[in-house]
C-alpha cells in the first residue's frame, strides 16, 4: 500500500481552521509569535489552551496532550489517520511548500570565508579558559579552537582579541563565531556574516556531530564545552525550524533542554520542548544556578550521569 507523503510544515493552519469554522487566535497575552491558539479537542477546554506551533506540533497547556497536526485533525474530523494526512495535503500553503524536514537549510556557497592569520592559542587564551574552569589544551584540541594573529585584511580586524570557534556539520566547517576572551568586547560572541558562510548561523547547531541517542540542548558555546559530547547549542535562546529539522533528522531517542535559569530562557526552553514533542521524547531541565557554563566539572558530570549521557 502506498504511503501518503505529508508535508506538515506547509500545512496552512489558519485556512484549515477557518474552513472548519473553528475559532482561533494568533496574538494576545498568552500567544507566542507564530503560534495559533484554539480550543483543545482532547479535553473539556472552554478556552484557547491548545497551541499549534510554527513546526505544526500541538500542545495543550491544560491537559498536556502533545503531537502534531495530523493527530489534531484525526481527533477533530473523527477520521482515519490516512484521511487526516490527506486533509493536511489539501491545505498546503504554496509559499511554504519548499519546506521539508528532509531538506530545509539554505545553501549559500561551497566555501566558508575564514579570517586570515588563524594560529594556535597562546598563553593569554589559555589563561582565559583556565579562569572559566576549562582545561585549555583539551578544549583547544577537541573543539578546534584558533586565535586570530596578524591579518592584512582590514575586514578581519573586527575579530581581534577573540577566539575562533568553528561550527561543524558532518566534520565540515560551515560557519564560525569569535569569542571575546578579554571581558571587554561587545558582543561577547561575534559571528561571521551569514552571506559569507555555508549556512546561516540559525540553521546550524554547535557540536551536532557528537549527537548519538541522547541530546542535551544548551544555549551557547561555553555550555557545550562544559557538558561535552551530546551537548548541542542553538546559539542563543531563540531557535528556528531549520534547527529543529537538523536535530530531528539525527533521530535522537531522547532530548533534554538545559537553558539558563532566567525566566525568559526557561520560557523559550518550554516552547522548544513543545515544538519537539511531536517528534521525540523531550524534557526541560530546570536549573538552580545561572547557566550550564558556570557549573563545576563534578556538577556537570552528575547531570550527565542523571540523563544517561555518561
């Protein structure tokens, strides 16, 4: 029997709800950007507690049901799963039809433009890494860190007094960021321009090549250095559909999200968990400290053992 091909990402949520006469909201106090909120059909909800994410996953803040729009349509229409898939394909937004979970990154070129004059780290960089509680020789080798030496290219001068941090995908450098080691430069991380990279920064996940069965999603570079293999950074608390795509394609069995303890970061962590819930078992870890990068080695190892990464 031929399986119905479904492009969930291209499903036009609002057109479907309008066609079925289902009330919904797209903005307001409790509505996140890009989400559609409507009444949950899985519980006795009398308000708009069911959220449909930009990734077309569903999550009810009241009863906790999770899944994707196929599950939602299956319940609304009281139809078979195959019929629900066909309905998804009937409401395709042509402007989104190019989006696929199999191929969603925007290729910009065959070669990443690197700064000139990259060289090995020196004592100043080692002192910085040691002050953060890292083994500098281990971190330098493991994450292929470099420093910017003398460059004849004026464009590279903006990267001065920073450590070169490559972003790899399938063992190929596709982007990079430069980390300030002086404590005086702003922003702390300065990315290469997207047009000079293979992929846009928010289409990448730092340290993705180390993912096996369990993923630990963190915010930034130093968080990954602290937690090690299996730790993957979204490069900030904001995330994109392309990053979800990249993560889902690796087919992890379990995902943990460990963002900073501040309220906004935890809010984004929960939104990311809801977006991933339709694809893989996901859990948000709440922190009693500021951020993963500030953990001691023993604290980090304890967490890694608890979630099965060590």
